[in-house]
C-alpha cells in the first residue's frame, strides 16, 4: 500500500501530462487524461478547500479517487493521498486539525469502507473505525469531539475470506422483501444502514438507531446535542417512498422522534440534500418532494420547519423548479441553495422568511456543489460546455477564481467543438430546449451526418456542462443534437409529468423536433441520421426507431422495449405499481408503453444493443428481448454485454471500448466509405 504524503510537507504535483503544441481533435486517449473533480469542503478558516480527483489507473483498469487540497487564494494545489484504494468525502474537522475521509484500504479485518483521520500537522492517516460493515456517510459534531456516521451492516450471507479460501459453497439466497433487488447492491437481504456516533478521543462507536429500516443524511444541531436525519419507517418501508425527518438525542439509548411525518418525502436520499440547521438551532431547512402520485416527476421544494414543532413553510413558494442543498448564511438571515432551471444550475439565495430569490452565481453553467466557511469564503463546483467540472472560489462580486485546475493541461492540447443552445417547436407547439454541437472543422453550408443523443432519467436534463460524449462524436466528423423532451426536469412540474404513464409519445415528438430543426438549419444531412442513448435514453431510442424509420443507425444502451418484462425483474416495483398499476389489472397501459417490442416489425434501423451483465436497474434480459426481436426480423443488429458491470459501465477499458463501438457502428451506416475520421474500436 502506498503511503500518504504528510499534509504540510506535500509537494505540489503536476496536474496532467504536458499539452501538445498543436491542438488536435479530442480522442479516446483523453478518457485517461480527464480528471473528475467532486465534493469540495472548506477548512474552518476558509483558507483551504479539500476535494476529490478521480482518474483512470491503466495498470489496474479501475478509477482511483484521491484527496487534493487547494488554497482558496489560488496560490497552491496539493495532492494529499496516493493510495490505489481510493478516498472519498474529505472533511475538515471543526478545529481544522484533521482532514478525514472514507476509504476501503486494507480490508484485512473483514470490513469495507472505513473512516480515516489525517493529522494536518504531519504523519500518515489513521484508520479509526475497524467495523464489519461499511461507512457510507459521516458529519463532524460542531465541537469536533464526535462524528455521526451512517454505517451499512456487514452482509450476513457473504462468505468470509477464510471460507472462500477453503472453497466453501455459498449459501442459498433467501428473499422475503417486497423490493428484493437493487442495482449494485444485488439481491436485498436483512442488511440495513444505521446511525452511529463515534467518540474521536476514545475511539468508541455508539449505535443510535436499530431496526428494520435505513437512515440517511445526518446533520448535527449547533449545540451538538441532537441529530436530524431522514428515514422511511412504518410496518414495511419497502412499500413506500415517504422519507420523513427525524430527531434523536446524540447519546446511547435515545429514541428517534419524527420532526415531520407527512405524506410527502422530506430529505429523501436521492435529492442529495442534507437537512440544514439554522445557526441558532431553532429551524431546519430541507428539501421536500411531492405526493406519491407524482413519483419522480415531483418538484423538490426548499422548506423550513421549526424544531419546536409546527408545519413546514416553503421558502420558494410559487417556484416551479427543483431546489437542492440548502446552507444557512452565518447570520441565519438567509439560505443558499442550488436551483435547477432550463439547462442550467445556479447558486441562489433567499431570505430565511422566504421572498425574492437572489442570484449568487448563474448563467450558462452547471453549479454541481458548493460550500461556505463562516468567515465568508465560498467555493463552487462548476462546469461549462468547454470546461469540465472544477473547483472555483467565488467572490462577493460573482467573479470566479480557478482553484483545482485538474483538466487545464490536456485541454490546451485539444480543439473542442462549439456547443450552441437552441429551441425547437414540437408537433403540438411545445418548445423543446436542447443543444446543437457542430463538428470540429465545421464549414458553413455543408450538411453533416448527425446523431440524436437522448438523456436518461427520464427526469433529468442535458445542461450547460462539459460532455465528453458530445465532443467525441464532434471530433469524428459528426454533428450532434440533444434535447430535453417532456419528462425532463428544469422546466417545471407539468412539463416533467407530461409523460406520466405515457412513455414514448410526447417525448418522441419532442426529440424528433430537434432533429427537424437541425435539418431545417442546414446542419443535419437528412439521409445520414443516427440516434442513441442510455437507460431512459435507450428506452427512447427503441421508441424512436419503432415510430420513425428515417434513422440509419441506432445505439440502444441499457434499454427496455417490453415493460411487462420489467415488472418484478428490476428495482422499480413501487414506480410501476404507482404509475402504471399492476399488469393483471392494467395490461393495456403496459402494452401502450411497450410499443417498441410489440411493434418491432416496424423497426428497420440497424441497431447496436449494449448493457451491463449485472444491471438490476434496467436488466440485461430487456436488452436481450429487443436484440432477439431484431434478429428474428433480419434487421442488422449486434449485442454487446460488459461482464460484471452494473447499470453504469465503470471499468475504464469497457468505457473506452463502448465509445469506440458507438463510433464504429455510426460510421458503418452514416459515413460514406473512406470519409470517417476514425472508427477503430477503442482506438484513437
């Protein structure tokens, strides 16, 4: 195991390989040069920001995340950890003495991810938890004496290392839960994740919340006496998605009590928003979802509730947009938060009593995260179409100072394509937002082979952030068009839920509208159109080619054409029964949203199907069904399965291979022979 660099004596390391003198189009080797920057956390004095940098380790064919630190005046950037095991969630202790993180280093004691402390005065990091289980989240107490942790139980059914060595046969999988599978986690057993408190000095761990349910997103009260957290309770938490806010005293034997027990979710883990205590400890700001019937389409609203009791109050009343990540100002007079709007994510501020919203950092960008120190320092995680995500310091005038600079060097050596926002009018007159990406070397008046790419979700959106995928296709001679059809977020509740129980109808019209727009603008060659996407983007790809035969090539990733086959085989049982009903009662609804499979004989487009072997989100069997249908119909098709991969393909060589196969498939059908700029699988 590699050793950590002492924090105060660490050398400033090079951020990337030296840039080439002559800019070139982006290619697949740039996947190994790209750095994914995430999770900024400010030191108490605001002088430093810690963050993680994820990169490809070609020797192990894995991604390795390390902790870095940068001075917020931009003068220094330091790599803190070098372990190949990777580190996540760097956090400064309240006194600034320690930098903590989660890592799976050295699992010789049977555990998984553990908490580590690195003394900033020097020395190596110390593993301070040695549990049979996994630390998934943690927060320091205000006085720095304790740490609240969310710890996932050890798998009671897994074989120990000694048993595996003796080649013992694994026990049978016994299932009795309503939701019995989940992507990455696999088949669900009695494992749960609970709230603990760790005494830093005594190295003692105290469990606060037992029971057959899971806890998420703990947050300390300013006096360190209580914790707020989110959890699903009731006789069978698997059967609903109604997360509630709870309070518990931070001591052994305490009983959790609901702060809010409503019929809508509060601080659900998929919102990514920890409940935030006001500086005086009297109020908690949080993000609230909508009623059960709105499912994933519901708005995420910024709310505040008195700790003493009473109903929650909206801080953004009348705002038809999603909000996330509330943080209080130091004086408690306002709340900062992230706002999702049409293609953009902005940092905003609102009075603690509600009212007019103020822009702190807005415009054509995606602000993915932020942090503030009590002395006024603010840092943001920001991305733009020509700039991968990086950490910046934000001054009071709204100016940004680059801090992390992880991708600067390799970007200097490449020529990026122009990304232009656009809107197109759908069949019924609805305006659909999106982007058009011109190929590198674009010439006015020339028509280009064009690829329509469709996002997943469906409740998500393409925004003003950097996309390697768009740039890769544009670097190889393609125009790219992308759309945020109905079902997407960023345009309000009605726009999002317009596809409720009606998948593939209005959203197909919407994505086709941006293709028509690109053709009308003279950018897209109408005789050389391709389409593709992943997850719901793959589902929509199947819908599009079953309804429109103009596309000459398609790539359908992790998709489903026969939704009847999804019921009981994927992780979305609650969503199916709420939105579509049960198949034996609402067969007509299932058949309607399964249009591609039951109208497969209308598909003429050569289609590449791709999926991960272990995907429990949109399982492989769904992809196999569509592949088999096209084989039976003698439509050119191919199926690529990535071994051991879940819904997200993460093994670097597979990621590279997938992009190469996408390009080769499109080249085969969209590029006249000899005109493709590149096409070898995994090459360039």
